[in-house]
């Protein structure tokens, strides 16, 4: 039996122009899956190396499958809790590190932007963490997934 596609996936992504993130990637208790150093090679998901170099330091954390809005609200809360009272939280609050929680929506069964808990969205904003919903079930005229920043 083939695995079904979840309604969505969610993950945390961090970027910095000046601060190397590789040595800080494990401090949150989350599992980093993508690490790029500014000026270094960019390894793609298929293992190939992109010709251009990384323009910023980057950490992408392991994504989690979502079936319902409660899953998203719970995981966003877990990310914010992992960040709270850490050096990384201070770097994000100051704008030295950019943080984004990305929710990839695969099917139109859930209107994620209406279903996310407003208190969770407010907590992310207070922590200077963007929440972005990328709709892989809706596309722009250019064929890119429709993206909504909350």
C-alpha cells in the first residue's frame, strides 16, 4: 500500500548574513537536516551540488507531516518553546538571524490561514518568527506555489 500524501508539512528555517549557524544548529533540540555556510556549496535534496554558492548561512530543520490544524498549532508551539529563552531567540528578536516557520499545504482540504490559532500566530510575531504558508494546491500565474506570509 502506497503512503498517502499528508495535508501539509511544517518546518523551521533560519538564515543569517553574518552569523555562522552550523555550530548553533543543534542548540534548539530540533533536528537540522540542511546546513549551508555562506559562500559554501549548496547540497540539493537529491545530493547534487548546485553550481552557485550559498548567499547566506542557513539551517533547515526536519519537517513534520500535518493532517489537521491542531497538528500545526501544536508543532508551532513546540518550535516557539524550543526557541524561548535561548541565545537564538535573542538573535532572532534582534534581527541578526531571520526565522521562518514554513507550512507547505498540499491539498485544499484545509484553509490553514483560517485554522491556525491566532494566539500562536501572535506568539510567533512577538518572537520575530515569520509563519509562511506555501500552497502547493494553488499556483501563481508564473506557476509558483501561492505563498502567504502571516
